[in-house]
């Protein structure tokens, strides 16, 4: 359910309802209604929530698993660069990271 997913994402971000409502520019009572399912956020607010929480609209809808991991802007940029790279660049990047001694991964 959308209301449950909104709450899960907010909690994963470590935000209170008040903090989320302030970042979204709405009252805390309106935001609370989104989480209880008593009110459906309009599309523009739904998109703003995804931006504020640093997740995709799919995650808010429950189409992807919400992991509780919040990426920094730098990490999101890296993911986007990886996604737009060709296969060889992806393989090179993955190899570089997995071979790096500071990754803590065992080969």
C-alpha cells in the first residue's frame, strides 16, 4: 500500500514526519494523512516526495524493494553514470572496484 511505502522510506531516511513535511512544504497534518492512507498525494507531491527521500517513484509505489539505504548525491551520480555507460565501461568500473584493496571484498 502506498501509505505504508511512504512511511517505510521516510523512516529509512531517518526523518520524522515533521521534518518530511517541512522539506515538502506542507503541514505535518497533511503529511500524516498521506502515511495513514486518509489522503492520496497529488502527482506533483508524489514526485517531490521521491526527490526529498532520494528514491524513485517506483520505490514509493512498492515496485522495488525499499532497502533502507539512502544514497548521497555523489552516489546517485555514480549509479546514473554506470547505468548510462556501455557494457565495457561497466565491466571496467566493476573490476576496478572489486580489485581495489580498500573495498573489503574477498576475491
